[in-house]
């Protein structure tokens, strides 16, 4: 029987729904997980990512910032916050977020790749190429 008070169960259902492309269910169960456990940083981050994917950047920022408020060293949340700022064309904030993620996790090819994308968006193709090369150095399969 599904324990309605177990935030982890709700979180896991939301993750499965996300993986299966069922965004409606994912939104519902991430919200329920957060209702049950408001300090659930991973649920806040993943809900923020869903909002980002829908172009609801202010809601994405709210949940990603909450994830970081709960767990300041949450490098994945820092990277995802940077992705939202980059999508909003706020390059300065995106850069700060990527740098904070990389301070917390040195070997982080996904973040390095996103940093390269940011440099490219900023018109610095040379730095973008150098950064993407670092991505491949860190993870040749990336």
C-alpha cells in the first residue's frame, strides 16, 4: 500500500513519471513530496527543472533557489539554476551559478558543457571551444 505520508515514495513516483514523459503526474507527485517534506531539496530541484522545461522560469528559479537554500553545496542545483539563467539570457548570473557548481564538484562534465554553451551564447567561440574540449577531456563519451 502506498504510504501517502512518505515523501520519498512520492518523489520516486515523480521521477518515474518524468522518465516516462508523464509530466502531469511528475508535477503532481513532486508537489506532494514537497508538501509532505518542505525541505526536500531534490524534489525542489526536479520540480524547478520541470518548470524550466515548460518555460516557467520564475517558478523554476523559486524551486532551484529553495533547493540551494536547503543544501548550499548542492552542485547539481547550482548547475540547473545556471541553465535557467542562461535560458533567460542572464549570462552574468548563469556564469556565477556554473562557477559555484564547479567549486563544489571539480569533475563535472555536464556543468563544463553548459559553461561552454554559455560562452558560445555570449559570443566567445574561442572560450566555448576550449571549455567543450575540457568537457571531452573529463568525459570522452560526452
